[in-house]
């Protein structure tokens, strides 16, 4: 315990030192020099803004289970403490009804509120800054149509020093680029549209990219998989691991462009099934993509260089032997001895992105708690996998997971009983 406390002190001291260093490198930019008439300069429409808000999945993050649409209050658990999403209805007291276009623009580009204080990057302005001015304007005119809801949200509960908003000045100096997406002339219009959606509006990097100690994305490992806290089927918060979205063998290498489009639009293809934190992403966002936009995302994801994170040691022969036995007894009937699965009983396990994820958390959540599938009409006619957490020991589940991660064309590291225990 003393080691853990000491480690936390080291991280805190390092954070403060980095902040001081960054302050020597960065001078905070003044808010963009917009005028009240600038909104009229853009081809902004409510319909376009509605589509952009849908693709950006704004409703999911700003609508609590028992709240009104866009009234905020959704809880986010992070390594730095708890955050709550803001009310973005047109209520002037608790929402953004008093915000000018200039205020809105500066929130997207610079991550600041009208009073000049900093927003935390849980609101992904690091991605939204890449939007065009016209798209930001369309989002603004759409949100102005949202009925005001007077709904104060709970106060954030962050650890020191992360509860000091002023330090975000230095964080931005190190990690935030407010420039809009820059067109890549070497690639097609569809590739560029896909890049714009993935990097900007869709903010896919937010979950699918690993982060450093200060919570910033590691750009050299973009889209190779990240970890975050979210609810499992029981309603408890556990760690999840987002898959590698690059065309690496451990990511989407086995997926065709059609596979990606089908998953984005329906949540199901012959290689993956929608579940867990991705439920709301597909149901509330990607399923509403135009066909052209879904295809553009697929073109981009298949067109970027394959990349992956370093893998740990492989499982021992003894672990593999135990895992094969456990798989045959508990998994083989639905997923088949070949791992190819069945259209109704179980998804294919062959060259699976979730099985090969750098961190096995999502795979372990599925085994422990069963996949949290969305309600019909999504994923209607499939057998619901049982929870194995109460039936099998930590070592049993570690053996099964390890077996899966080196069989059926998968290449990933061994899973330990301690990793399983931490997911319970």
C-alpha cells in the first residue's frame, strides 16, 4: 500500500513538473476574433447540424438515463476522478442558451467556456477542433432548436491536481492542436472524408488510442486500441479495451470494407457482434450514417498503415492445454471446434479484433458477464451467451482467454488469473 501511495505521489509531482515545463513553451491564445455576424457567413442549416450531431453521438454523452435529451448529467469515470456531461439545451441558466456563436466556436476549437475557463477533454474538443467552421456553425444552429431544460448537473469530483482547471492551459500547450482537418492531396476524396469523420466528428481516437499518464492520446499508436471505464452487463463499472482499428492482423486486417460498413450500419457482421459500450455508438450514431459516409470511413480505415502495440509473453503449454479443455467443454458447442461460430449460436472467433486487443479486458468482460447485447431490432435472432463468472475460477477463465488469443488465427499475449480477478 505504501508503494501505491508513493507511486501516486510520483505521478502527481511529475504532472505538476510537466505543467510547469509546458507553461514555458506555450502562451494561451486569445479567443478567436469572431463577430456576431460571422454565423451568417457560413452555409449553416438545421438539417445538416442534426446529422452532424447524430454522427458525433452528442445525445449519448449528454442524455442521462432518466433525463431529457441533451440535458446532461451523464457520469464518466476516469483515472482522475468523476466527470459529468453538461446540459447543452437552450436553457440560459443551466444550459448553453446564453452562448453566442463565438462562445460555441471557442468551446470546439480551444476548449474554453464563455467565461474563459477551461473545459476538460472529456468533451473531445481535441477531435472537434478538426471540424470545418461551416460544420461548427451548423451544429450551433441545430442546438438552438433544442427546447430548454432547466437541469443542473452534479459537480465534477476530480483528484488534485486534476481538479485545477487552470492547469489545462499547460496541458493544451503539450497536447492540443486547434487547427481544422487538413486535406491530404495524396488520397481520394472518400479517404479524406473518412479521415475527417474518424479523426474529427466521430472522435474514434478517444477510445481506440492509448493514453499517457496525463490522459493525452499517444499519436504514434493512434487507433491501435485503448482502455477506459464503462459499465458491464451487471451495471458495475469495469475496464474495457477498445480494439485495434488499423488493418493490422491483430486489428481489422481480416475485415473487408463491406464488413466495416455492415458493422457500422447494423452492429453485426460475420466477424463481430455489437455489445457493451459500442451499443450506443452504433444505435445512436453510426447506424444513421449515409451510405457514402459509412463507405468513406471503411476506405480510410483500410487505407491507413497497419500498426499495433507490443505484445506480452505467450501462454505456457500447460495453460494452453487447460484452455483447450475448458473451451471444448464450455464454448465449442456454440463457437464450434473450428472457432468459426454459427449465425445464431455464436460469433466467429477467427482473427478476432476483440480477442487480440492489446488489453484483454473486453474479452474477459464477455466471458465473466456475458455480452451486453442491444435490444431488438439490433441483434434480434441470436443466442444470448451466459455469464461464466460464477461458474469458472479466475484461472479457468484465464486459460480459456489465453487459448483463444493464440488459436483460430489470433496472435496475442497470455492472460493471467490476476487480470481476471481485477475484472470481477
